[in-house]
């Protein structure tokens, strides 16, 4: 028994554990804190009907709901018709994980790549079920690594092991790395059946200098959102949003390797940095909103599981709200 006055040692982070121990920690976190949040046949992160259209038939008074009326067929035939739907028998989830050099940065308990792995684990364990499949693509500096859509816990653990064991980049590469737009375009070619698409990134790739211009990945993400439910998981670190007053520091761009010395003791410089960072995040948020994706923001200095819980409850309230309260959205 531990004495009451004995010091409490901090719990080791993911980086201090072996790969299998990390996976076990992630699985326990998801199953204990996140499992059971959603009800229904499919435990997705986005609530929705999950049905495919299967034609129309004549309206039966007293049996059919008016909200299922197929007004287009009714107008053509002058006879009331309702939509027929085929319920999905399985859910296919596609993941696009950004493993570019900018995701290797972190100043809190986790770095951005480890937080991305935690987000993938949450999506994988929450959507796991009989017949459900999970596939993914990883954007690494050396190219795109693809994982076919398969079911089962073994497949999910293999994907997580590949993400945890991916080598860190040294900044030297012969070919230009794949962009986020390239990854989304490749995902669109393989995700032919309606399902859930989850993009985990910092979304810094392809951001234009003009705040009103669209990023290079926005058109592709918008096309994906037309057919699929899209969840965009934005991963950030607190030092990307504000600079601490620590004197002279050397800033390194992980994508290009450029160095620059900055004197952080200047309050005006820290204020300009915070304003530029806030404008950049607003640019990402507006681009995700225009594309039709649901936005989930995770930070390395916060409890990511609590953030996911809050996001799920917010989506449930949004789905239960009347259409007028949601601005007319379906």
C-alpha cells in the first residue's frame, strides 16, 4: 500500500513505452472512455442515417412517413411516391494520415504524429464491428503507403504499428514528398462505396499566402464530402499558436529545413506571431467548412479523449436539432 505522503510519479507518455504497450494503452483509453458514447448498429464519430437509395414506390396512407416523400417522382407521375432505402450492412472507413515532417513537432506530452496515431486508434476501435472494414493511406516523405480495407482487430493493430514504427525523416529526400491534395485524390479513387472518410493532418500543406484563397486540397476534399461523411481531424501544438518568452531561439521549418534565429523577448514580435498563427488556423477552419467536412481540433497539450467526447456530444445535439436551427442543413 502506498503511503499518503508518498510522491505520485507521473504516468509515462506514449513515447516512453514500447510499441505494443502503446497500442494497449490506446486501446484501453478508447474502450474505457469512448466506447458506448454512440448507440446503434454502427458506432461512428458522425451521426447519420447510413442508407443507400434504392428507388421509389407508391405512397401508402397510414403506413409511410411524409418526410420520406420522393417529390421528384411524385411530380413526374402525379401519384405520391416515397423513397425506398437499403440499409447498409457494413461500414467502410478510410483514413488519410499525414506523416509529413511538420507532424513530427511537439512540445507537450505527445508530439503531433503520436496524437495522430491516437486519433486513428479512436476511429478504428469505435468503428470496429462485424463486417465493418478499415483502410488507410499514410502520407510519408518517401511516398504514399497504402493499406487495403479489411476488417478485424489484427488489421487495425497492424495499421497502428506501422504508424508508430514509421521512421522519422532526416530532412534529406531525393523526390518531392506527396502533398495532401495528392493523398486525397488517391483516396477518392479507392473509396468508391459510400462510407466514412477521416483525414488526420495539421492541414498546413498547400495553404496560400492570401487568406481568402482556397488551399490546394480544398476542391478534392469537397468532392469527397459529396459522397462520403468526412471528418477532418486537425492536429496542432501550442507552440505553433504562440511563442514563449525564452530569449533567443532558432526556428526550423521541418518541411524545407530553413533556419532562422528569433529573439522571443520582444512582446511585439510575439503578438505578431500569435496573430499570424490565429489567421492561419482561421484559414484552415474556413476551408474545411466550405468543403463540407466536420472539423475536430486536437491539441498535444490537451486530453484528446475528452476532446473527442465533446465533439461526439456536439454532433449528437446538432443532428437532433431542427433543420431551421442548423441553418437549413440536412
